[in-house]
C-alpha cells in the first residue's frame, strides 16, 4: 500500500476527531453554564425548599 492511499483516510479521521472535540467542548461549556447557575442558587435556597417540603438533610444543615 502506498503512502498516498492512506492520506485521504487520515484526513477523514482527523476531521472526525476535530468535530468530536468541538462537540465535547460545546457540551462542557453548557455543563459549566448550568453548574454556575446552580451554584448561584445557593445552599440557603435549597435548604429553605427542603424545610418547606418537610425534608431535613442533617448533613447539609450541620455546616450552618
């Protein structure tokens, strides 16, 4: 097999890898944005909702 025959296949694989990396990066950015929003909600709001519903989580209230 000559080297020239494998070049198109290599280019196709490289392009697929680059597209996959871009997709992963985009998904990670979405995850990071969601994490920032959740972090912005704060523990107090979470605990207030838990207390309203009658559920108390000792492992989270002990820190306060």
